[in-house]
C-alpha cells in the first residue's frame, strides 16, 4: 500500500531511493544556448569614461531578452523544482576575483541565467511554504526595474518619487484606520521597522536628550509576548536598552499574549521603581500566526502611559481581506505599526513599512540638522519634511514604486482575496491533517500557518527534520520547521498567491510517502 502511494506522486523529481550521489550527475551548468545577442558586449567606451551603451539598439535587444528570460522563468514555475541546492561547480563559478576587464552585458546576463536563476530561494514557487516568504508579482517586478532606471534618492528634496512614497504611507494609514496625519517610511523590512518603533518609543519616554545623554540610569521596561519575533529583543539590544529590559510574557492557548500575566509583570516593575515605557503587540506570530488581542492591549498601554507598537510583519495585511479585518480590531490605536509588503503583500523583496501616528515624535527621535542638508522653502531643496528626518537612513531608494505598482495594478480587493485564499488553503490543509491517522496537528490555525508532523514511532524530532530536508532536496515542496510545545513540527506557511489546492495535496501526499518510508526504516 505505501508503495502505491509513492508511485502515485505526480512528481518526476521525487526519485526512488537512489541516492543523488550514485546517479550520474546532470551537468549543473547548462551550456550557453547561444540565444543571447553577444553584440551587446560593449557598454560604454572605457576611453570616454561613461557607462552608457555605445550601441543603444544592441543594448535594447539584450534588455528585452533579459526581461523575457525572467518572465519565462515565472511562467513555467510549476515545471521546476521548488528549490535545488547550488552545485559545487556553480559555487566555484560564482567565486571569482573582481574582474578588471569588463565581460560585457551579454555574458553577464548569460551567467545570471545559468548560475543564479536556477538556484534561488524558491519562494516564487507555489509549493514554497517555508518561513513566511512572499511570492512576488510581475507588476512589482516592473516597478523595481523602472525604479532602478530613475535612480531616485528618497532621502529628501522635492520630487514626484517622494510623493509616491507618501501616497503609499497614506493609503496604508487609511487601511488601518490611523489618522490622516500619520507619517511613515518604507524600509528594508519589519526588523528595521520594529527598531525604528523602539527608538521612537525610547525618545518619547525619555525625551530627545536621550540621544545625547544615552540610556544610562534610565530604568525602562518593555513588554511583548514570548511568541514575539526575535527582532524585538534585538531592537531592544540595538537601542541600547538591553534585552533584559524586555519582559517576555507567556501566551494563552491560542498563542496570544496573556493579559493577566502582562498586568502582573507591569505591577511588579512599578513596585520595583522601573518605568514601563513600551508594549509591543504582535499581529501574526511567526510560529502559528496568532494575533494578540490588540483591542485590549491598546487601552492598557494608554492607561499605563506606554507606547503601543504593533509588529504586524505579515498579519497586518489581513486588513486587505474584509473577512479577516475584524481579527485586527485595535490596530487603529497603535502609536506605531510595523509590517512587510514583501510577505503577504507579494511585493518583491525588500519592502517593509513603519507607520507612526504622530510624525513629530519620529522627527524628535531622528532629525539631525546638517548644513549641507538645509531644507529650503523653494527649489529642489524644498519639499519638507524629508524622509531622512524620520528614520536612520539618509540615502534611500525608490522602494515605494514597486509597492505603488502592485497596489495600483491589482487593487486592495484582489490582494485581499489572494490573502484570504491562503487562509482557506491552510484550513483545508489542517482538515486533511486531522483526517489522516498518520499525521498529527500541533497548533491551532489562526491564519495561514499549519504546524503538524508525521507520527513516527520513535525519534520523532530527528525524523521530522530529515523529512523536511528530504522534501526540500527532492524539490517537491519547501515547508520549514518550528518547535511547538517541545515537539519539532513541519511548519507550512501558505503565503504565495500562486499556491492552489493541488499543491496542498502534493505536500500531504509527499509527507505521507516520505514518512512511511522513514517509519519503515
Ligand atoms: C518576518 C517577521 C519579522 C521580520 O521581518 P523582516 O521583514 O524579515 O525583517 C518580524 N516579525 C514578525 C512577526 C515576522 O513574521
């Protein structure tokens, strides 16, 4: 019976138990197909010193081939393995010295297509379910490419790209029910957005002089749940407050911060003369996607005089889906909110966002006058306030364009239905796991994350880790793992808009097949 199941897998790359080492190794570096136009080898004239093409029509042809190549790749994802390990000859080919003489754009593009494209993370693939990675989208691809063409610096000054970023910030503030004056920035990701939130909270609590005098002697404490992302303690560390000043409050059965334990911890700190200054709620925990009771946390933070920051890295964008929106009740009361466009928002990496209810407090935490950055009332140096006054970066790319392309091309409703569908698929996966006696579900499904495992008779953690590596190396699917109540779990986070019911079936069939094979020993 088990064998029948294995052969039923519709996957050419799930090979029988022959080890990859004994099989004849396929040539890991496909040969140059000769399809690329080598006449575009020359870019710029070294004697002249500029970097523009000497032959624009030839470069244009190569540029079109580059775009066609990546679109072909995206259009045929289902025929490809989710992931394949970068073979040693490819690694060696990528380890070369800095070229002194240029190789030309045609040769570089050719190397991209042969050495890099086949061996990427795999998160564009519909069966990538590891960690919480977004799938990207083609409108965002164009936005990213065109932003590179404009090469705008969004640190400040008066130009349309800054208006686009402000528009994106305004849209998101409205989506979350924050006031129209809300400020914010697009940043690399939620790790940095959370750090910015902590730094603003620090200056709000200790006053702007903390930037000069440092934090010595301040007895400040922050609170978040034990299920919070590791970048929250890291933000405390980087802000100089130390991870000891962060209280990790236990969670309830649903993975949400335990309110009674939180109030106890605050009371204990107050009794010890320590000042509670920051409460970080999570909308979508990394392990299981739980959403803290934000509607209860907001008034508690206000009552205690604490800054209320929400880490909504992936979960906050549930706001695009009308059915899921009520789960976020209370988010509109956040003093600051961090989230990613590059996860559920499907914007190509990287694109995170920090929203700040009162932008004057962000300015107080970051603005630094410098003579050469003088803001003027008119001319290119106008356009105040400048983004560099609200965060740590001075030079900033036009990250907002790929977000703007994505939001305008698809609209909130379409993105919301893609997000809602991943949650439906997670419910379907949970139901299938619950129906299979050989499988065991390890956590409730709040949003789009399902944690489960094969019931191995012994040595379960080791077998589970190996099974997940088997799945990944076979190119079938790429879930990741996490630990739930001391047990290693297969963690499937359905984030990609391309994932369908058939992909869930392939994942479960493969887990059963590989689990049986391992259980037989
Ligand atoms: C992913 C994630 C982060 C970190 O975001 P990056 O964009 O990877 O920096 C923080 N918090 C939560 C809850 C996350 O899921």
